[in-house]
């Protein structure tokens, strides 16, 4: 019995370590360092969604990659063909969900992970510019077959708020959601932003 308990504890520790290593593997500092944030209790956050692409991620491969404009046009036409006006409603939500879901999810869980106050804070010494470069919107089928959680790939730049041309660090991040039963596209992508904020916050706190 004792050996079984020890085996269970060892297994739990292994899974925790593996999870931590996987989280770190999703985030990488490509330039500079984040030492300057160690003494900061707050950070200004700005989001950029320009020039991002949309596609599907399976394993480490990206397929069906297209510009955001082409993706939106395709979905709008598809939905309008089934129900008049449905595609236009979807396109409106596609943009509105950024302020309504994506950004709040990211900020809320970034704060939890980093223990820093984050958001639109003009007097913060540093600004986090979070530029989304790729989104896999995922898909929910109601079964385990064909279901795919959403994924967000982004560049996160830490800059001086007073002089945003002064870049302190550049970070790349790849983060997937965990919920595979969210049928609403915005909520599914929002789940990926929740994960992105939490992991980046923890990464900054740890490093």
C-alpha cells in the first residue's frame, strides 16, 4: 500500500512538472528580458488585431491558412446562404467580441497569474502590446469527433509607456483553450485568450 501511495505521489509530481514545462514551451522571449517588471505592480495593456491570419492547427501543423478578410467573407457568405442576415450578424460579433470577450478574459487572468494590476493604465511605467498574429477558431461538434479547441498565436512586446519605441522585451506565445464544448465562436476563442493571459502572467511572475 505504501509503495502504491509513493507511486501516486511521484506520478502527480511528474504531471505537474510536465504541465509546467509545456506551459513554458508555449512562451518564449525572443529579444531583451523582463527584469524591469520585477519591481512593477501594474502594467498598461494594448491589443492589436491587424494583419492576423486564420486557419486550423492539428498537432504542430497549420492548414487552411488565410487572411482574416478572406476568412470572414467565407463565413459570412456561408451563413447568409443558410439564413439571410445570419452571416452579417456573425461578422459584427466577430469584431465586437474582441472588446467584449477576448480582451477582458486576457486581462482578468493575466492579473491572476502575474499578481499585477493590468488594463488601460496610462500611468504605468511599462505597456504590454499584445499583437495577435494567428487564430484557430476551433470547432465544437457535440462529440469527441472533429472537435477542436481554439488557439491564439501572438507577439507580446513590453515597451516603455512614455516612449513606446523603446522595446524592453519581445515574447512569442502559442496558447490553446481548454473547453471543447463551446459552440459560440467568440466564447471558444475567448477561452484561448483566458489561457493566454493566465500563462503569460505566470511566465512574467516566474521570470
